C-alpha cells in the first residue's frame, strides 16, 4: 500500500521550508503533492527551488494554480493528481505534526481502516492553548455531524484525515472553501459507510496575527454542507 500526502498552500512562504522538510524527511510517504493556490507571496518561488532538488524529485510534485481557488479547489487538484492507495491531508502552516500522519497510516494498515481521523481532543498529544470560541465551534460541528450521521466523532475538523482513495469515488466535490472537509467527509460516510478510526493528534494552532485563516462565517457554511449532503436524495 502506498500513501500520498496532499498539502494545499496559500501565502505560506514563512512556514513552507520547514513544513516541507518535516514531511519529506518521513521516508514512508511515497508521494508529496503541494498545491500552490495562487499565492501572492514567495510561495511559488520557494516551491520552484524544492521541485529542483534531485533527492526529492521522485517523491515531490508541485502544482501551481494561476488564481486562488480556495482550500476546496486545491484539495480537488491534489485528489485528482494523487496516485497513492491512501491519501492524507496536511497543512503547510506548521499547526500539525506530519509524524502523526505516519502513525495514522500504520493504524490504517494494521486495522485495514478505510478512514483515519486525527483528534485534538482524545488526549496524549501536545496542544498549544488557543481560542476557546474556536473550540466551542468545533464541538458544535462535531455534535452536528454525529447527530446527522449517527457517529461518535470527537473532532471532525481536525486537518489530519487519511483515507483510501476509493472513498472519493461515486460523487463529485463541489465546494471551494474550508467547508470542503465537511462535504467530502459527509459524502464518504453517506455513500461508502467506511470503517473509521480516530487517533490522537498534536496541535500547535496559529493566532490570527500569525496568519490563521478560518473565520466564523466558515462555521455556518460547514453546517450547511453537512445538512445538504444528509438531505440529498443521491
């Protein structure tokens, strides 16, 4: 079984070098796909340098969007390009540790899981203290997902999600923003009823001053996607 790591990046020049080195240092990751989503800083320049490094040429794929398509658009590009049996999502902003994905991958292989989700609320991993209201919003989103789909998730909006590529079959992904996670997770559950496991995830959340991008408007768009997929006839 092989694994592809998909990293959407928008204006992440400040963090990108360290983030890429951390991921590429993990030899078990067969393919690392970075989507520069129309960045206006030096993200493209940095990625051009990485793409020329001989030692990573067989594992690193850089894709540039001419215009910003949002996280959803970047992930769609990454999903289409990925060749791995398992795909995993990772951010370029150093909020998450890629070593956690390796643990998720080993759990998936041992258990033959279809979907492994990281959770910042299971305990056992370091957590940077951040915004209380963001945590409340996350709890509400998770509660909504559990009620709508009869599940027992603890953290549906953890970035780290690892899943078999076949779970993307049978539907399209339409959203462009941060609500994309809610859309494809809801559709995976509805159309494939996957075998799911949660594992603890470390988290070093950024402040808004440091470049955190998700806003309160995203909360309502996420709820809308969960309900929309649940109520759709297809």
